[in-house]
C-alpha cells in the first residue's frame, strides 16, 4: 500500500473515532462527507484507470478529479476574497516551486534519491501552501492545486517545445503526491495555526459555532435569550398577581 493510501486510511480512522472534528468544520466538511471522499479516492484509484484526454494527456479520478473538485468546493466556501486570493497565490507559488525543484534541483534519475520524489514535491507544496495560504482551507487548496499547476507548467513547456512526453494528471504516482500535499498542508496549518491562535489569545471566531457549512455567531442567540428572560419573568409575575 502506498503512503498516500496509508494516510487516507489513518485519516478515515481518526474521523471514525470522532477526532479532528474541528479541522473538518473549518474545511466545511461533515464526517460522512470526509469518509465518502476518502472511499471515493481509494476505490477510483484501484478500479478506474486513467482517462485519456489525448495521446499526451490523461487524468486520474482519484488523484486529480476528486481532490481538485474538493479544492474548488473549499474555494467557493471561503468567506472572504482575501482568503481566496491567498489560496490562489499560494497555489501558483507552490506549483512554480515544485516544478523548479523537479526540473533543476533533484537529479534526473529518481533512483539517486533516498526517497521517492513523489514524496518530496508534496512536502514543498504543503509548506508553501500554509506559509501563504494561512488558513486550513487555503492550505489544502494550495497544496492540491500546487501539484496540478506544476504538471500544467510541464505540459505547456512540452507542447511549446514539441517534446513527446505524456502528462498524467494525478496518475503515475500523482495520487500519492496530491493526497499527501493536501493532507500535509492541512496538518501543518492545524499545528502552526493552533499555536499561533494560542499565542495571540485565541481565534477571532471563538464566539462562533459551525452550522450548515458556515460559522454562525452565537452572540445573537445569547442576546435574544437574555432579552427574553425579563419578559418571561414579568409574565410570570403578572400571572401570580
């Protein structure tokens, strides 16, 4: 079993155990949705072959379509344009960094490395994703799209230079790269984000609760309850009288 699949299994177990609910809330996902996505990635990776778009381009359902679809969903759910802009900037920078490392830094022969390059790229992407994306959503979006953008850069250069090298979005180890990048980016965001929030005295959403895919203020409810209590007391007094 690959590292990416192992990570998915670990995440699924944690979700079943009820752990990481705060992370899922911030990602606008329920536990059932998270499990469904994990199962869909695993099954599609095992049973569905790459879909050939052309002779030189193919896509993988589990390594490309589902993660990118989730990234788009989180992008739409982002509550501010600032968060969206940060996520896209982080994705572009991460994609460029992954391509540069792949093209100019790492050796041409993967065997010369002590680890698979497919595990190096997501680490680079994840670190940049959090550094620029900042939020958990932004980190996941940038981590996943950063890997896709690096492949897209390679495709464009191959096309311009007439290099007959196929580009497999999410395939040929891309499942591991994409999955690890997304999960690792969120993990880094959670660790450093929680530490930063504690240092600054808490999050600015501490008065909010998660409901139906959005953070909702509980101050209004508390205020209504507080306003209602005197009326209820007066009503009771009138009845006594």
